[in-house]
C-alpha cells in the first residue's frame, strides 16, 4: 500500500511539474523529461516495473543534474530572464528529484526480487 501511494503521489507531482514547463525557454525538453518520470511512476503504482529503465533514467538524470548545476549559484528564486543560473539551478533540482524517485523504484524492485 505504501509503495502504491508514494508512486501515485510522485506521478502526480511530476505531471504537475510538466504542466508548469509551458513558460520555460525550452518547454518540450522539460515536459518530455517530467512526463517520462510521471509515466514510470504511474506504471509503478500499478505494479508494472522496469528496473533497467529506472536505472538508465536514474543515471541520465543524475548526470544531467550534476552538469546543469550552475557554478555561480544564486538561489532558486528570482527572475530567470536576468539570471540564467537560477533556471539552471531549478532544472538541476528537478533532475535530482527525478533521480531520487528512480532510485527508490530501482531499490524497491531489487528488494522485492530478493524477497521472492
């Protein structure tokens, strides 16, 4: 039950994240990324797991989060048109949240495989 609820909440959260990307400078990239996370979490809430996809998405999103994080960090709040590093920091945190969700799924599926 706990797994179902966490996966469902994360799926809804990522769908909302995708929804607010319409005003982003590159909306189609970020809508696609968040919707992929949403679909994976929604499938997991229905007990449909693909550990290899979760692991791949985990690695890609973690690498992206590290490379996107700005060298001159100015916070997460403010006008993204005057400070591009604020936008990069937000995108990096979004990728870190996706990484955490994928790590949870991957570890959850591995734990359940060993319990069988």
